[in-house]
C-alpha cells in the first residue's frame, strides 16, 4: 500500500497529541493543590489516601486512590459539564441522575413511590401522637408536593394520590390539610428543591384557616430581596437555568421575635442574614437544618403554643405563623430522636402540625 | 485496575509509555513485565503470587518437556504442567459451585471455601495451557527466558479481559518487534475507540439494563428492549475491551488477533461463533474439539465432542447453572444447524436468517445475565406477555425515549456500516485529506468526552453540606 505523506502527519499528530494530553494531565493532577470541598455536591472531596499495608491488601487503598483520582481531577467540573452536554444534547437523555431541566428549572424525578418509606413515616408520626399528644392537642398534618408533581406528564412521577391515600388512611386522630391545590411550579426555586417564601401566602392562609388561627395574623408582610441564590441542584446538572433570588416576608412582629436554638444555646433572628455568606443561602430561614428551635413572640398577649414536626420546607413557611403564637417549637426528627423530646418539649395544650415534603416521605429512613 | 478509569489512563499509562520508550530496547520486556505486575497487583495484591507461581510451574515443566522429548517422563511432566493451572482454576472458580450442588443434591454439609476469584485467572490459565500444549506438540519452541514467558502471560493489555493470546501469535514479537509511528497511532486510535465504546455505549446500556432489573413496573416491550440492550451491552463491553487490548498491544509493538468480527450480522449460529469471542472459540476448537477427534470419528463422537466443548465454554464464563445452560443451548443449536436444518437454512432469505440468529442470541444473553435459572425463565416468558404485564406502559415509554439514541447508535455500530463508510472515504483522495485532519481531532474529542464520563463516576451529591 502506497504510504501517503498525509498519513504520516496524521500518525505523528495522533501520537503526539495523545502522549501530550495524558502526560500533561498527569503532571497537572500531581502538581495542583487538592480541593477540599465540592460546592456542587455539598461534600468533602477525597484526599490522597494514607498508605498502609493493611489497606493495600484488603483493597481499600485502591478504592480510595481511585476515588481520589476522580474527585481531584483537574478541571473536574468542566469535564462534568461536557458529560452533561453529551448526554442531554447528543444522546438526548431525558434525565441525568434523575435530574432534568424543565422551563429553565431543574427538577428531581422522585420516582417510584416507596411504600415502605411511607409506612415508616406514618408509624413514626403515630408513635409521636401516641406517646406525647392527648386531647389537649389539636393535631394536623400536611404534605408538601415536590416540583416533579407539577412537571410535564412525560416525566415519571410517583403515585402522589396513593401517597396521600396511604397517609390519610393510616394516620390516627389528626386532620389532613391539603395544600397541593395552593401551589404551582413557579412557587419553587429554579435551582433548588425548596419553595419560595414570597409565594407561600396562599399556603399559609390555607393552613391557618384550617387550624383556626388565621384571624390572629393581621399584620401585612413586606417582601424584601436579600440575595442571589444558587440552589442545591446548581452544579449537579450542568445546564443553563433562570437565576434564583432569596426574598423574605417580614414585618415588625417577625423582626422583634427571636429564635432559640437548643443546640447552640443561642438566640438568633428569624431570618439569619449571616447565612448569605454560607454555601446554602436557604439557611437564611431559621438558620438552616437544626434539631430543635423555638420562635418566641413576646407580642402575643394570650400565650398560645404551636409545635411543628418538620423538614427544611418548614423553615420558610413557619415564620409566617409567628404572629399567631407566643411560642412555636420546630422539631426536625432527622437530627433528634423523638425519645429525647419528653425532656425538652412540653406538649400540653399545644397545636401540633406535622409538615413534610414528599421527598422526605419517600425517603424517610433518615427520620429517627 | 481497569482500562476505563482515570488511574489507568492518566496515571499508569503515561508512566509506562514514557518509561518503555526512553529505556534501552533490551529492557523492553522487563519494563512490560514490571508494569504488568504492578497493573495486576493494583487490583489483586494477594493473588499475584498465584499467577507468578503457576507461570513458574509451566515454565519449568515446559523446559523439562523440551529437554526430555524422547523420554516417557515427558508425559508425566506434561500432565503436571497442565494440572497445576487447571487445578488452581478449578479450586478458585468452580470448587464452591460443585460443593454447593453436592450439598443440595445429597443433603451434605461440606464446607464452602468462599475464595475470592483472582482477576484474569480464566484468561492467563488458558494462555499458559495453550503454551505448554504447543510446546508438548512441538508447535512452538520452548521459551528459555522466564522473563519473556512471564511477559507473555502477564502482559497487561490482555491480562484481565482477553483476548486469549496464543504464544505462537507473539512468539517472534517477544524477541523482535517493530516500533513505528504507524503502529503507535493505530494503537492509540484503537484504544480510544474501544474506550468510547465501553464508556459511552456499553456503560449507558448497562444503566438501562439495571433500570429494567430494578424497576417494578415492567411491560412486554420493556422485556424486549432489555433483551436487545443487554445483547448490545455485552457486545460493546467485550469488544471494547478487545479493542483496547489490541490498541495497547500495538502501542508496544504487539499484533494481537481480532476477537470480534461483527457477530450480529451472522446468518447462522455457526457463523456467529466464528465472529464472537474468536480467541475463545478457536482455543476450544484447537485444544479440546480437535484432540477429542473433532468430526473425524463418526456421528456419536462428534455429538459428544460438541457437548463437551459447549459445556466447557459455558463453564468457562462462570460457575453457575445459567452459564452452563447458555453454553449447552449453543451446543444444541449448533447441532440442529449441522444435522437438521443446514440445507434448509441456506435457502431462507438472509433477513429471516439474521432474525433467527439475533432472537436466539438475545435469549441466550438473557440467560447469561440472570443470577439464576428462575429469573432467566421469568425474563424469557416476560417477552411473550405470559407474566401478565401490559404490552407497554409509561415507564417503558419514558426509558425508551431516554435511551433511544444510544440504542440506535449501538445497533448501527454493531454492523460494518461505519467501517464501510470509512473505507469509501479513504478511496477519495481529497476527502481522505480531510479525514486525516479530522481523525486526530476526533480521537482527542473522544478522549475528552470519555474523561468527562469517568470523572463523573465519583459524583455523589448531598442535599446538605456534609462537613
């Protein structure tokens, strides 16, 4: 076969480019400083493993080194963007790791319905009801739909009707407040799981109406823009989305109320503006994930208590109830086991509200 | 270590290539041997000694066989040289399977050893066996250098996933191989294409198959798409590893034989096995089928030989009744083709012949991928709606839409269509020049995309900051 000059140049180019690429990347990976954390994944990145013969023989060293090479790869986030681009645009996959983009919004495809998880949370709620609550308590529960509920029918959705039905049938001695009709997709952040506080007036009205405290919320709210916000899904799915903004609904009642944190033993404002500097700005609402908080409103003349068992969605909703109660206790049983509550919380004569998102209900193993 | 990993591509490979090409040629085999041992130890720190010791036994036995060619003791040493590798393969891969079945059958309580399967044992054992058999028969000269023999056995391009390289294939190249830009560039191209096949296609199809296996809401169509997808996945996975092995071999001057030749265009099962895992099929033909008499000793012996070969072929893939069934199924189909339908099959239009082949291949791979025969049967009858599932459902439509392009690309890529187009392009001088410009760009683009996929493998997000 006649050897073409251009074939020679092609061969030289391929050979040099390949050796150059893999060698330069090797050098860059060795030389560059390791990153501590991944903002996109909200976790620490793997460090270079400690060398030991035991780890070498049991394979742990290999696993840790492999993880390290991937976590610390140079320009890692850019390479991940390339993968996302290829999967979504070339292969036209509908989701990546069950995340998809819809009208400029990133949505998690929470599917299928985990019936065992629903039964688990029902058991936990009934146990709390049985152990801590009595006739002096008016007990309610509500379910917050996740964004996938509102998305196009072409995506897979869990059976939300079955979820509600299971909970309605199995939860004992408590009233269901259905807020599904109060919400639509625009009420949620584009890049985060959570809902926007500025859109929750209708949810607050529904719940307060059903719980008979709507007439105690008379002061109007003022909407204040706080900061741009890149939610939890930013960086998980490398696509272009609309920009989120954190806004708060505030008034004199909220400004004058304080939040006591049982973990830190400190008081904070309801909207902790120091969290603007944190990795997750949604933590502005009630300072983020904590096991036990109390909102104290000294402006209420007749003491009235509300106890809320909640997940993170409650952080932005519950401040809207502040005016109606002298004391609102927020309990997140992902961070505190319910057996400790008898020493920390007085349940007598309190209104009780269980408020969980479908995401937590469908993955309730984290509840203690 | 696997080829499709950051640690191999961006840590191990550049070091080995640079070392190999800067160190004097007389140390080439030593560099490859040390690299291959490091490669193996990385994934298998304990059983490296098994591979080395088995190689040593075969090395010494072969030397003795060569030394005592005219003596009766030659046969004894030959049997020893065969028994040790076969014995170690049996103990690590098959002993527990035999034990469990004896316990089930005879209600005994024999101890199950639960030994981990050493990586690559099926491949290097067969390579050692082919070497000692060829030495015994006088087909190859005995290799007096242990380093060269060990290099052949442990050569990292083909150590863990084949192809099964016969010693005679690279006998001369162990002593004297050509290093050229053409070889190097061909090797790089072949390696990167194999990498792309594995990471972009095979792994994606694997995700789809996993979805099928874990999802509760199946449908009849979902069973069919699973069968097709798994057949494609295993082809891409296996042929990709062969591509990468051949490519890596070429980078270091070795010419391995092709292991796959578009098996899914076959018009008969007989033809399929001339195109699929060629190195395994030819190994069993040359070292089992022909020595047993092949087709030269009458019909009964032929049927026996077919049964033995396909039983062993099934068993070679794994210690499970599914693999044995898979192997025997092909034995049965080949027997039927050979004795009952050969003339009739030749008269059937090609399209129907291909449908017949693809259908049974799909069924065989459904069995192959099942953890047990009950699951295999369930999946097969699911194809025909016997499980009571709907013809199609929302989940099937969703996942079919999500993986449609990958599946179609995989189907097209499994045919010679792309290769034919490339050949046509090469015939036109001007287009060939453009191709020569595009090819390096394509190779690096593939490498970059594959790197994106590999780096994303450690993606593990949390809702809340974990520190």
